[in-house]
């Protein structure tokens, strides 16, 4: 199994290095990251569940490392985390579905009902 605790430690050190080299970049991240907490409309557990689901959809291992720990530390159960991850899965498959429809539009526009190598491309009437 991957050593997530060590990864968090190593990543924190690298972010510290980046902060030394570019303090405004890291400071800007910190400002944006903390902005939502100021309204207190969502509790921290909910914020971390959302963050973890987004981390999965954006494929950010570092985000997964930090937000999985924060979700657990803020009382999220394995079942709640699994449900949030289910939302992430649905969002990714939903995006693939929407972009598949867009791809069909692009194919139709490119083909003008005449496909590559003389093959005729046909679409349902609504297209």
C-alpha cells in the first residue's frame, strides 16, 4: 500500500520550498483555500468530503493525501467518504456522456453526412 503519511510529509516540505521561492504563489493558494471557511455555511467535514471528491475528479494525488486525512480527522465515516467518491465517479462519467454528445455534434459538422473514405454517416432525425 502507498505510504500516504510519508507522501503528505514530503509534499509539505516541497510546498515549503516553493513558498520560499515564490511566497505570493503559495500565499495566493492559501488565501483562496481559506476563503470558504469564513462564511461557515458548510461544516469542515462537508468541505473535506467535497474537497476529496474534487481531488479524485482532478486526479490530484497530493489533494487526495491531504483531504482524505482531513475528512477522517473531521469525523467523516468510511461510508460518507464512499458516497462522496460515488459522486466523483458520477461526475466523471457524466462529463464523458456530455462530451460524447458534443463529439457526435463535431462528427456531424465535420462529415456533412459524408464520412471518411466515402462512408455515409447517418444521425437520428433530431440531429
